[in-house]
C-alpha cells in the first residue's frame, strides 16, 4: 500500500443475514460442517501498539474489506436482523470499530461451532438465514480462507492502542485550496454567486473556524433553495411529474378522490368554452395554461419543497420523514383544500406547511414527510405482485443508505428457482433480502399502486382485488397474510398505528443510527460531485490497494460526518458546512506519488450550476437577444449539456463529452458580444468585469492597465487557475495583444455588426441598440473585439466548466 494512504478501512452498511423462515431467533443451531479441516484460530497476544496497528491493517485488507463489510455487516449489526446472533459488528461511526470487530470475530471463532460456521454459513453449507452470500471459490471465499489460514493477534487494552481510526495521513500529500478559494467554491455551490467583500473580510484571520462560519452563512436565499431542490431531485427524481408529458395532476385525478381538484381549473376551462371571439379565447387559454402549469408544478414539486422548508427553517432534518404536514402554495392549496389562505392567490413562490383535512374523499390524510408524498409513492409505484417492495427498497436506500439488492448473491440454484412454497417467506436464499424488505413494504400498507391512501373501492384498504378474491383474505385485513407482518428492524407495527403506519415507520427510521450516515450518503454527490465509491471486492486487481485506500477514507469521513450530524441535532446546514471543509471538497492537486482518483476539486458543473456561475462571474445569462431572462443553458441546451428529465434520463453527465464541450464552446462564443458591449456601455463603477480599462486603453498606450484587467478577469472567472498564475496571465495578455494587433492591421471595419451590413437582425447574438444614440455601435480602437476573444477563451476553459 502506497505511503500516505490509510492503513485502516472504515465499514459501510452492506449485507448478509442469519435466521431461517419468517423470524430470526438468534444464532442458528447447524449440522456438522462438512469442512472441518480449517486450521486452529486461537488468537495470539498482542505485543504493543505497533503490533496492534499492523494486525488491524491486515484485518482491514484481508477480511473486513473483502468479506465482512460487503457480505455480513448489513445484517450482523445493531438494528439488523442478525443483531441477536453470535456475531454482531460495529458501524463506521464507532471510532474503534476495527478493533471491536476483530475482537468480535475472534470471540465468534472461539465459540462452539464458530470456526466451522464462519465459513460454512455464507456458503449455505449449513442453515443460514442469509442464504448463500457468496459462491465457493469466489474472491470473498478465498479471502476468508486466507484469513482463517493465518494467525490472528487481538488488540487488547494493554497493548497501548484502543484501535481507534486515524486516517489523516491519507491527505498528507494533497495541496488544499486556501480559505479564499474554498469560500469562492462554496459560494458558487450553495449561493450561486461569488463571495461578497464582507464575506471575504470575515475570513481574513485565516482560521478554519472563520471559514466554516462564512460557509455556513452562505446557506440562504433563492439559489440555496435551488441547490437543495436540484440535489434532492437528482436522488428522488420526483420532478418526473413536473411537466406536461407525465403530469402529477393526472395522478390526482385518478379515482376522483381529491374532491376540490377542479376548483380553480374548471371555471377557467368554462371561460374557454364560453369565449365568443378569438381574442377572448386566446386570453382564456392563456389564463388556463398559466393556472394548469403552476398547479401541476406545485403538486409535483411538493416533496422537494418540504426538504427546502425543513432545511431553510433550520428544523431537524429528520423532519423530512416525520413531518405531519405537506407543503402547498396557492395553486396546490386549491387542489387539497387545506383551509389556509394566501394574500396573493396567484403567487407560486409562497409555500406553507398544511394538512389535508377534508380535501380527500377518504377523510383526513396522515402525513409522514416524503414517505407519504404522492409524488414519491407514484415515482416508485407498486403492483399486485411487487406489494410495495420497491418502495421499501428505495426508502432503505435513500434514507439509510442500505442497498437491499446488494445484500447477497442471487441464487441460481435450480431448487431455489423452482421453489413455489412462498420462497420470499420460507426460502433462506430469498430471506436475506426479504426479511429486511418485506416488513417495511408492509408499513406502506395503506397506499395503493399509484400512491393513493386506501384506494380500494370501499376506502377500507389498499389491497388489490386479485388478492381479496383469494382464500387468504379476511374482512378488515390491511396487509397480505402470506407476507411478513409490517414492521422495521425487528419491531412489529403496533395495531394502534395501522391507520398511520408510515408515521410509525418514519419515527423508527430516524431513530436508527443509520439515518445519519444515510443522510451523508444522500447529500454526498451534491457537495462532492460524485457518488460514494463502491466497496472494492477483487484483491487481485492491480489497483486494489488504491481503491481500498480511497474507499477506506470515504467511509471514515462518512462515519465522522454522521457522528457530528447526529450530535448536532440533525442540522443539514451544519453537515453541508462540514462537508465543504473536508479535503474531498478542498484538495486541489497532489504529486504523482499520490492517487486520489476523482476526489477533490475539479468536479464538472451541472447545467444549472454552470448557468448560475456564468451569471455570477459575467453579470448576465447566456440568453436570446429578444429575452434577457431566457436561460439558454437551462432550457434549449439543457439535455445536450448532461441534464436529466427525471424519467428516462436520470443520471447527469459527470465528465465532459464532445457534445457538451460543443455547447460550452457555443456559449463562450455567442454571449461574449452581449456582455462586452453591455459592460462598456456602463460607467466603470457599474460594471462587473471591465472595471480597470476603457475602450481607449490598448497595449500600445496602456499596457499596464490592460495587463491588470487581464489579471482581474482570470481572478473573477477562474479563481485559482490551479496552474502557474503568471504563465496564465502572460498567455492571456498575449492573446489580447495578438487579436488587437491583427485587427488594427487588417480589420475591414470598426463597426460591431457582422458582414458589413447595417441590418443587425442578421446578428442574432450581438443585437445593437440603433435607437439609442449613446449605445455602442463602433469599436474604433479595436479593443472590444479583443476583449471578446479573451472572454471566449476564459469562458470555455476547464476552470470555468469545473469547480
């Protein structure tokens, strides 16, 4: 393992369970292990802190990383379905988890049948509630055999080490962004702007405390809300319904359960029908279209608005699940008939918490934050055979960072595949996933396939007719009798909570220690631009050590961040600030001897983020000349620049491809004429970019002013260029000088329009204001075109497109 990389791996929530059938009843009594030739595994005594550290490193690389973390941890931990077994492991949030887990493994091996079972159970050679976790001869099996074949030293209290994790050496070779550069990056991410002079002054003392406080104070305003809702939707994808192709309103019309859904739209539709002239019909159509679009967007974006409300009002983040309210604006309020009133009944930006009391045909709707949101439920729909399992799978994944589908190897055993005796309940090969998933699926018992509460024709339940027509159903049932009872992590749903089962589930989930680490995982891509790295599983890979080191450091950070998040009362702003202070956010470069992969600065900006950065550094959008508020990058070129539609395209582009670079090139060429002309039409004091020069300043008569302006453009647009600043400044000045010299010598005209024509309508992206005598139409010193060339260069560079 390379010097400077961590010696210790931090665990994550992954897989494998114990216990047959419907319930897990502790460690199983098994038949004799057919492989009893395993060597003796009596732990040897440690001989000091050095020996302990070395043994923990070996435990980490040989057993924990390739076997226990990906194959056992998910079930064999507190709260897991194997929590009462003989092997209980500790999560990454416990600083001494490696030493504790090594001790747990040693204790298990020393127990009766432990040595035999630790290999036989995951192979399903004896009864194992988790079924077969890996195949004989697989990489994990080989790693386990290798560990069992060698000696093990324990880390006891007397060896001079407590086994706690300290992996700061991982970043020893990294160069971090300084405080000013870190604040700039955080301001662009969280606030969609550059830092103010006051914010820069607040970190002048150079301390980490001042920097963190400044970053924390960035988290307010419209663009912070944009960050929250865009990032949340990148995970939840509920904006699938915020359009006219798959509209959320259509879901609410289903079954006619929302009795007031037409209270705003029906009169407007009638006005269209009653219109007697084309003008009246056009006006009525526009009014209906405005109301329909805003109503649909309101019902579709409600779950994202809930996250925004909780975070921006500094409420505990756990409330995104436990909230007994939903978010409405005037348009969705008319649909749900919540009883609250608005000063402006046409303001789509006025969002408030509310409850549905009499707006639903089945009576008051119990709210459980995101879990009960119809858009969330419809985005992850159910079927007669799926039975809410998809919802359970995604609830675990989004909020606890548990990937149920990765719990165990899918059985290819012909006997398992042919099993028709309710295998999800009775077959151990299926139980590894279903024992965890199905009780949570049952907690969604009150919600039908598309998310309506008790949508059966009589309103008593949400069970499908195909099940109710069978022999198992009994009058009054809310859940399937051939599935595990509703519950969570070994707890059964109380009868008193049957009507509001999701509220009960929400409370259980936020009380689970995995909720904190799940929140870190949920927001990790939003801050760092990449998903958490997967657990490396193939020790024979040439770069396994590097993969393991990076994974190890990420998991250490997850545990550290989760612990602070939990102890701080689940304040998401604090978590985001802690993430922005971390080396993953701030590392700018490192020598070739260190390999940090895609961690650190240099993450590709999304279309929305790049649009905000363009506006922040240049003072204006890339827009059509006829509409300065028309954001071309967020609209016409959104899909081409790696955007998502939350339906068929659900993953953003994370590296710049040819098409995306072509869009960036077009942006840099088209918008520069607009920005340069607009800037030089203003006095210096009112400009964003060109605050140090006038049109008359040239390399011939004012080289110092031109160089100073070049330097400022690099500072504003690029920030830290991550290369030799002097080289960049000289190169950019030379570009200006060469373009200027060429135009002085050879330009056919000093007029700003193209093609030597006075009809500037042919110049779509540099429309001149001919009606204004004071407007710029000529460039007699040939400096404007030269500055346009410089801006094109700066705006199309890596340092503009990445942060």
